[in-house]
């Protein structure tokens, strides 16, 4: 299936190239409806103006400066070419100007066997009823990169006279102006996204023409893009569908529905109330609302806005009340948790204090036991010493000589007897012996 589609696409492109090469010379120089093409105007040279904000030391923006200029001043002012603008048209005049401008454009391309197709909001208007959206000031069309180059080489700067079949007929003159920066197929500095314009020389209103090219055939084959980052696959565009738009022959991309939903989403295909217009299914037209309808709609919108604001306010108050309740609840929980932690700390402290008290009590008891034991040992020792002393006293009372002999043989020398003192003098030995005997006598007896 993909092979068949590729073959069909290649055959279509081949036919287009053959037809373009065989365009008669007279068709290139003549208009339609009996009108003759005026001598070609020289394309306006780009103005190289110094941009505001460029100072010394700052790098200037690369690429060509902006080619097409609009008077600006308002949203509507951006839809006019500065060279031909003479003021903003009203609703009815603008619709009439756009209608003839579009018919002349499509007729010119069809007559000269040049391929162009509807794009963006213009394509969306065709989807609804084959007409322009009445609130849309933009008319957008697209061409292939090869067609854009052909236009630049053969039709750039040409003026085209249009004479309608209305009664009375409407006469207009249009300028086909190709941007010199159209040879650049990348966005560049963004000043020249629009590649060409079909301009009504009496009002300054225009049709934007953008080219699509395979800018990266090696990395992204079959992907067509413009300088404003709109991308399409070859199967989205080709084979083109021939249709009618505002009463003249036009072309639309093959997968127009997918293109529209990707660019505007599905809501744009079903919304029946937009920009002061409502869709009337009985006549299949977008009808402009009356001032009374607009006033009612304005009141309804304001009421809906107030209701929405009131509802949002109530929701906000509820949310704030909920937050306050949560904060209070959290605060209460925090207080409970803190009280519980304090209780736990108090219990733990009491427990620790009790354990410390028990430990101190045990240590005190242990110390008392040790002290008592020391006292007992001291008393036992004292009792033993007293017993030994009484025994000695009894021995002395019984036989001093025996006691002396016993002390000298069985007992160590008394602490009052210096065993280390030398005994050299007999007199000193006798005195010491007498003192010993004196100590050994019973109470009340003295040595005479």
C-alpha cells in the first residue's frame, strides 16, 4: 500500500514538473477574465536598518532584516501592508475585499497551472462550509519550495488586474511580491517567516504565502516544513484534493482532517459559537450576532464570571477552613504527642531515679557491712591482744623468773625492749633488767 502511495505521489510530482515546463509564454504574461498583466514592478530591496538595542560590543543578529512591514498600532493593523494601507476597513468592506482577493489569487494559480493549497484558518473555514471564517483577518495558503522558486523567477513583482463577474463588476489590482529571503528554507532569525504575499494595492490587505520544503531529506525524508515549524508528511499533503472555495476552484491537502485536528484540536471542528458569531446549521453559515445578542451574551458571560468567581471564592474559603482545621488538628496531635513524650520522659526519669536510689542504698549497705566487718576484725584482734596480755600477766604473777625465761625463749622481745641496742656496759644491762623486773611486779610492789 505504501509503495502504491509513493508511486502515485511521484507520478503527481512528475506531471506537475512537465506541466510547469510547458506553460505557454502568453499565459505567463496575461491575466484572466480579460485582464492584462501590468508591467512587473521591481521587488523592493530589503531595508538594512540598525536595530534598536544594538550597542557596541553586542553581536548583531545574523541574516536578512525583515522584508514585509505592517503599520501595527493594533491587532488589526498587523493585517495590512505598510506600502498600501489607507486605514482599517469595517467588517463588511473587509469581507468584500478578502473575497475578491482570494478569488483572484486562486484563479491566477489555477489558470497558470501553479499549485497552491489552503492552510491554517483558511482551511478550517473550508472544512465548515467552503468559505472564509468571517472573523478571520488572515488568509493563509501554501506552496511547494519548487513552486515558490518558480514564482520568484517568473512572477515576482508582477501586478494582476482582476475584474469580477458581479453586477456591477468589481475591479481590483494585486501585487505578487516574493520575499528575497525565500531562498533560505530555514527559519533563520525569524524576521522572514512569510515567503511571499498577494497584496490588494487599494487597501493593503494581503494573503500570506508560505513555502514547504524537505529541509532535512537525509535525516527526515518525506517531512515538509515551513519556517514557522509547521511540519507535514508527504502522505498528509499528496495527492491534493480539488474542491471549491468561495465559488472558485481550490486545492486542499489529502489528510486535511488530521492536519486540522493536530493544529487546532477536535474542538475547533465542533464548536458552534466563536468570536461573536454562531453557526446556523439550517443555512450552513457563520452568522454575526446582533448588538442585542452580544449585549445579552456579555451579561451572561459577566454573570457566569461572577458566579465562577463566587464559586472559586467559596472553594477557597472551604479550602482555607479545611487547612485551618487540619492545622488545628495537627497542633492538637502535636500537643498530645508532646504531652505523651513528657509523660514518658517523667516516667523514665522517675524510674532512673528509683534505680539510682536503689543502687545508692545497696552501695551504702555494702559500705556498712564492710565497715562493720572491719570493726569486728578490730574487736576480735583487740580481744585476742587482751587475752594474750592477761595470760602474760598471769604468768608474771606466777613466776617472774619463769615469765622472764618464757618471754626470752618463747615470746619476741617487747616493743619497749630495744634488741638492737648494743649491750656493752654491765651497769646498763642491770638497769634494764631492773626495769623489767619492776614492770613484772604486781601492782603495789616495788623493787627495794
